[in-house]
C-alpha cells in the first residue's frame, strides 16, 4: 500500500467508549504538536465556530465547578468539540450533568464573545497569574519560535464571554445565546500534546447542532452505532476476539475467517480478470531496504525493529519497497507493461496502545495491495481500469464510493511540470469515471498525487478505506527501475500504488457495523441453517445440506440439537443467518423445504421450494453477490 504514516490519536488508554470506528471516532483529534496547532480552533466550516464557542462555554462551567482546574485545548472537531482539563479528581456522569446545567445558564445569559488582543508579555502574565501552566507553555513555544525566526514577539489574542477568558485565535459566534442544542457525551484520558510522557488530562467530548432535530438524529445514530459496534457483534456472532497477549491483533474464529476469506477471494477473482499476478514478499526486512526507501529516516518510530546478529531488521509496515525487487528481478520490456503485482502481505505498525480500537485501529493487518508498473502513456488507461475496480467492488456491499484528489504539496519531490502533467491525467479520468470526488489542494503524498477513497455506511458515517497514488519518483527513482522501450532505450516506469479494501481488518470492521452483522448471503459466515423439526428428519436435513453445498452454498449448518423448532429459529435469527430451511414430514416426503428469510415478519407466508430449485436459487444469489 502507498506510504501513509499512521495518524496516531492523542487519546490514551482507558475510560472512553470512543474511537471504535463508529461516529465517536471522528470526535477524536490528531496529535497537535506545535503551539500554532494547539491554538487552532478547528473551525473550518460555519458550524465549527458554534462548536468551538460551546467548548469555551464548557470550560467556563468546569472552572466554575472546579476552581483551580488547568485548561488544555478545546477545538471544534467533526460532529462536536472537546476540551482537555487537569482536575483534582476523575469526572463522573453526575459531573457531566452539572456541567451541562451550568453551560445552559451561560447560554441563557447570552454573553457576547469579545476579542481582546494584548502584547505578548501582558498575555503571558495574565495566564501565569491565572495559574494556567499549559497556556503559558503554548505562549513560551510561540516566543521561542519568534526568536528563532528573528522576528518580534507575537501579540496574544484572548476571547472573553461573561466571566470567562481564554487564550484563543477564534472564530466564535456572536454570543453564547447563538449556541444551539448541545449534549456532553463522554470523558476520556488524553496525554498533553499527545505525549505519553506528559500529564494525563481529562477530555470531555460534546456535540452541538443548529436544531434539536439535528441533535436528536445525531444522538440516535450514536446509540445505533453502539449497538452495531463491531467489537460487540464480533463476540456475539463468534467472528473474532482480542486478547492481551497480542494487543492490536485479531484472533479470527472460524466464522470470522470465512468472512475474511470470502472477501479476499472476491478481490482475487476481480484481480484475475484484470490480469494481476499475486506475489508474496518477506515480512522481516533488513534496515538497508528501509534506508533506501526513506522509511528509516521518516517512519522508524512506527516500525517494529528486530536485532538479528547485531543487525537491524524490521517487520514491514507496508509492501511498496519489496515489490520493486520483483520488478527488478529481470530486464523489463515495454511489452511487459502494465505489470500488475498484487500482494496480501502481513504488515505491522507500532501504534500507541491508547489508539488501538478493535479491527479499525490495529498493529497487525493485511491489505489488498497492488503495485502496478506502467509506461507513462498507460497511466490514463490504468486509472480508468482502477475506477472500474472501485465501482464494481463497492457495489458488492451497496456502498457508494466518493473520492478526494490530493494534489502537489508544498514540500514535494520532483519537477512541478511532471506533477502538473500527472495531475491533469488523473483529473481527466476522475471526471470520466462518473464517481463523485472533491479536490484537496496540496494533500498529495510528497512523491505522488493521490486519490483517496471514502464510503458512507448505513448510519451516514464516512470512512476512509484506501488510496491510489501515481508515483513517478519514489519507487522508480530510489530503486532505479527501468524498462527498454521500442527504440531500445532505457526508460523509467511509473508505479501506481493501489488498494481497494485497504486493510482487510479495518474493512471488515466497517462492514460489520454497516450491515449490523446481517451480512448479505454471499458474505455471511453461515448462509443457511437447515432445521429438522424432529430427530427423524435429521438424515434428510443432512442430505439437503449436501445438495446446497454442491450448488454453491458453502456455509450450511444443520441444527440437530434437542431444542424445539421455535428455539432453533430464534437462535438462527440471533446469529443473523440469511436463510432458515425447515423440514417436517411433508417437506421430507416432497423433498422440499419451508423457507424462512432473515428479517421476514410472522405475517410473511413461508415459501415452499424443492431442494434442487432452492440450491439453484441460493447459489445464483451468491455467485451474483446480491445484497438481498
């Protein structure tokens, strides 16, 4: 997969239900390192000013209830806001209710937000006298930066409302009365500045909306997301589990592994049709490879290092560099291209323990990677083909992909003219694809413009899944790749990094929550349960199961337990099995089955189908990957 450093979150372990990959995840914010970043209010859309203003009102309430509290930062984030506090004791749910009540008083008072700018020394003195050590630290960092740049001390900006003052760059709404309906959600631990060696603060998350209807809808989605939490459903459906002997890695149970293998086989089938060749490269690689690729310098902290006979090796965090060795294993001609090399390589990234979150944030994972080596004149056609792969594969799940197009960043390798040419090709194919996309200027990788893929799930939550990058610099140049053109001249190929699912672990976590565990027939870990009403019907049930398997229904179970029929049906429904096939005397005699479909109400009449027709119908539904 293309180089993409993990965006480790600041949230530390314990005390929070956020970050499981549902809507709560977007309430977390990336680690903020520099003083400028710490002062960023996170206000990038009109409603963000309201969210940031609500964070200030929350800080006012906390200081009122907990005199002596130390303030961290309080930005707006997607769907809400947070503020970090150093307090004398842990907060409780009752505390959140009290804080909300004080906030409501401030909103009713309709205090205006007033911007005040003072000299640096005065601003630092005000924060020091207030005992706000974290704010003083931010100001001292700004002063250090100004000294290093040889410039004057920066002015200090405060925003005040009522009795509250905070170091802040803004923006804010006009007054506290302009704040809409809000709710405090939860408390988490967060290291100051994302550094586990610094103090652990308490982060209060909240959300605010323009209307009560929007707030109610958001809270409903949040509660529904808890029900769909893939970690919860993974246990209930016996798909996977997590254990402290291997933090950040899933233990796949037989049913979960069926889902995993089904997904991988579907992508392999698509890749076979597109002319990919699958490879496998070593998971443990010498330091010299990572030095050549640049990862040793820029990504070493995210790698697991192993000392082997006084030499450093690393478990690979991505597949890119190693695919180049297979490309270079022999002389390549222009006729060999495009060369599409796919790999389901096992990757490891040294994520902080506090950000690990089920399947959606792991240390050990597999991606549906491919590195496609093309001539420059083949870039457009290859991107067109990749757009087709995206459309087809996401249609299997009823997901509509949207794309973002990241262009040349300020610090980019190579000639700007080459970037412009590549971006023009990519932009043209994006337009022709018919897929929705938005352009994100300067958001490309340092070596390649990129297309990032997002999907929106059943609850309206957006997830980033994977990326396509057109690399004319990093792999081709650093690893000295070449091919011989029609004139016998040595030329550089272009390397296209692509993944569609991205991490299979993360993608399965997304799908579990998207479907609420009720997978479509083709993906379900148990596709049908045959339910004999009495013991004398068990042999016929086993015979029907064998006929279904022969017809392409691979995962069939026979419930030959002592449970009554209704209990058997209830158990199958609880496991979200798509089809329950019931056999009694009449069905056995006619070689038919009463078909009960998942989700069908009691008033829906059961269909009686012959075994052969049932096997053919379900087999066709699986082969066509229908959604139901």
